[in-house]
């Protein structure tokens, strides 16, 4: 069984910075005629990051 290395939970300022960055990424998110799959890849990365952040905050 692997032990999970816990990172420190972001404090209020760090959390605010992370959420601002996710908001900017979401604002820029748009399908591209040249690379339609990129929209879904970027969306998946944003979702994964937000879920990871929520999990860290939940665990405290």
C-alpha cells in the first residue's frame, strides 16, 4: 500500500490566487476549429484541478 504524501492545504490567499487562475482559464476556454479536441482536454484539466483543490480543502 502506497502512502499518500499530503501537501499543506492552501491558506486563504493561496486559495484565492488558485481560484482566480481557474477563473481566467475558464474565461479563455473556447472551441477552436483547428484543434476541437483541445477544448475538451483543457476542460478536463480544469475540472481535475478544481476537484483536486476541493479534496485538499475538504481533508484540511
